């Protein structure tokens, strides 16, 4: 079981604004703010942003990949739309991905530092997330 994930960012203030918007559809909000790190989550910090001022943005196909569970396809769609509205880039529009398994519905975005963030739900399966 994973307790939390960390995502490196060059600009913590910009990262906070972006992830405030992107994580809201997934029910996460900013729970803890420190000088060089910020924690987001539902009841405890599950996703941390860590300031790395000397970070070189990851090119397409590289960088971190974090996948977060969504409760519905509508939430996956909202996650993707929020990322684009906040200045992120699409790395895969919302939709079914049969190669990943039956009912696998996901969207992929990239933040300003090239990190790849995915939201996924499973269509037609009971989900307790």
C-alpha cells in the first residue's frame, strides 16, 4: 500500500495553483504548506509537491508518472479539463484504454515540469475508492 507520492516542481507557488485546480475534481485540497513542500489530500497529505528549483523539465516520455483514482468518468473528464484550463498539457484525452484492461477509463496530463499525472476509474466495476 502506498502512503503518499511526491512530485518535483521548479516553482512551488505556480505548482500550488496548478494542483489546487487539478486535484479538486478528485476531492483533494491543500492540507499542509511548508516553505519547500505542500501536501494535498482528502483527509491527510497523499500528494506532495516538493520544490526543486534546479529541476530540468522532463521531455515527453520521461519524468514522473502518478496515477490517481477517480470515482467516475465524469470526474476523470473534470480532472482533464481542469488541468488544461490551469495551463497543463493533455497527454491523453479522457477515454477507455482497453489495452490496460476492461473498463479502464483514464486521462493523462503533463504539468509545467513535464510530470505525467493520470486519473483513472473503472467502468462497469464496483469501486470503493
